[in-house]
C-alpha cells in the first residue's frame, strides 16, 4: 500500500515552532494491523477520506507503521507530579503525535497514536497498548463527548496482530485520538525544572496563540493566561462532578492546557453517590476521589503558576507570587459558582437565588450514605417535579431526610418561572439516563477481548444519545447487581 494514497490536511506548528520540545520518532511496524473501530462522523468532521481510512490503509496508518504524507511524527517531552511526587522526565512513552490537522471549519487538532511502540521516553516500557484499555478510552471519550464534556476523542482503534504481556497475554492495539492539543501542565514543568525559562516563555506564547488568542495583546498576558486555564479547568471539573465522573489519575501530566479531559485510564462513573468514591487500583489514599477533584485541580494549577512566575513578573518575584496566588486562591470559588449554576439546572431551576447553594448542599447531605443511584436520582427528580415522588423515594435506604428536603425544593420551584412540563423536559436535557455503567463497560470489554464486538457496539450506540430515554434499553439504565464489585480500574499500561 502506498502511503500517498491517503491525504491529510496537516499543518504542524508544534513540530515547526517548538524545536527542542520533542524527539522526532516513528511508530513500530505492526505485523498484521486490522481496523476494529472507525469513527466515521468524526473523520467526516475532520475532512478525512473516510472510505479509504476505514479499511486496510487506515489500519496501517493508525497502527503507526506508516506516516502519511505531511505527517511529522514525534514524541513530546513533559514532566509531571504523579500522586504528588515529581518526575522530571515523563514524556510520550507510548504515544506518537502524527501531526496537526485543520478540520472542515479550520480548527486545529492533534492526531495522536497511543500504543504504537517504544519512544525515547518509554522508561523501560514496551510502548504498547492492549485492546481492552484502548476500547475503554474509545468508549469513555465518545461518551463524554455525547454528554457535552470537553474531551479528547477517538478516531480509530486498531489491533496490531501482536500479543502483548499485560497480566497475561493480550491482543496488542493502538488508539488514534484527536485533541485540541496535547499541551499539559507537565509540559511547562519539564522546562521549568531545568530552569530553561526562554523555553517556558516560548511554550506559553505558543499555548496562548493556539488556545487563547484573545490574550495576545492583554495586559499581563501570562497572568491572564494562568487565569484563563483556571477558568477552563473549573468548567471541566464541574462538568465531571455534574455527571458523576471520576478521572482517577489527575496527575499534572494529565491536565491539559486546553481544558479537555485526557487519558482515560483508571476512570469510572459513580453508580451510587459517594464523595469518597475511588476506583483506581493505585489510589490507596483517595487523592483523586470523586469529591476531591476540584481541590486537586487547584493543586495542579498551583504547579502551573509556579512555572509561570518568572514570566508574570521577572523583576519582582514577590509580586509575581502575590498575583499568581490570587488566581489560585480564587479557583475554588470560581469552580463553586460554575458547579452551582450547573446544579441549578440539574434540579430544575433557571433563576438564581442566594439560598440556592444551601438548598443544593442540603440535597447532597440527604443523599450521603444512602446508597442512592446518582444518575437515576436526577432523572427521577424530573418526575418529582411533576408530582411523582414514589420512584425517587425508593432509591433511598432511608427516605426521611430526602422527604424533609423535597418541600423546600418544591417551594423554590414555585418561585422559578417555568411550566411544570417544560421544567421536566429541561431537566432531562442535562441529566443523562444512560452513562457508561461500570458493569456494562466490563461486560462489553470482556466480550470484545474474546472476539465479540456486538456488546461493545451496542453500548456505544446507547451512549451516543445519553439524554433520550428509548424503549428496549432498560438494561442500560440501572446500577450493577449486588454481586458486582467492589469495582477497581487500572491504568492499562
């Protein structure tokens, strides 16, 4: 197959403008690449040659064996705090940035391969991935996109025809994903740790031009850049909590400058509400627990702020610290405002009152330690808005506290300018009925690893429209059976 058969609209600014921030590299040749999944709709939006890419040619390219014309494959350098401990050099140990594509609307996105083999940053690893984690990231990214959460997305999943050792022998696979970029907090940390401040400035200028062009002429542009990144992270993490998502590994190398969710390793959605919910097999102390994610986002942003101090004020370090600290200290309030606005919508409010925060907090107090299904609660709250409380109350082990909360909520609804039926409809546009339930995800992945993609494809179809209840899909609505769990997830590396 001639690599010139397929064309991409590459425009590789990272490779051209950031020499010294990466290592040019190429993927390993897979023995027998085969396309498992191809995202036709995303490919069309990117202006790609869908029919050519969904077959053998695409499998060759997305396995990493061939670099198409215009690609400039490279492994990016970055550092990172992992569970609080700093590593000066991490980098793309099993990923390869093929290049940047301009889509049909002129938007720039990275096209990256994950699992295409060793790179100079592999640190003793083989640089490969296996089918289960690849499909998991494919599914989670597309589910998050359907929920309206900023995220990297999956373009293709390819098997390599090679067995890889991961807790036994597994089928090797590669994920092709797209993102606004793969710039991370850890990218800044890599150069700041080496005190290469000129490179930190170059990287900040590049990030501003690519993701925050309105700041190019701003006063104190690097401080404004820090504040803009904080804005996007506040919105992102609020959307995680609105939907019950636990990232599981919020290391600084997994926090994007663009404000997108990245690296779906030990992630999961909560079934029952629990602020302390942890699914990662290695998060023994709950650092990245469901309710702790806003605090960790703030901590990660503080690490970014430290890297930007010489840019914020190179002449007066105390002033730089003061200015950056103000941004970081304001993050939780900023997050809380966004989270509260989203929660208003989830409980059926379009207007705002000062007491709404207390009403929402009282709701979560009533839900605490009650084994309440997080997703179903908000769907059934829409029914309660129409006067049907029974199924909502049935979700609770002890309904005394929620019974005490409902009258306050209904009194608040009376002061909100919506018709009853309209309110319920609006609530169901922000409260999903279908999420990647952990037992359904595992069911689909196990079948796929055994060669049966039907359950996975069925689940993907359900999750593509998470807000519309559909007949015949009742099995996807409910929580796991009692004998499922405790649920643990793994990085998949």
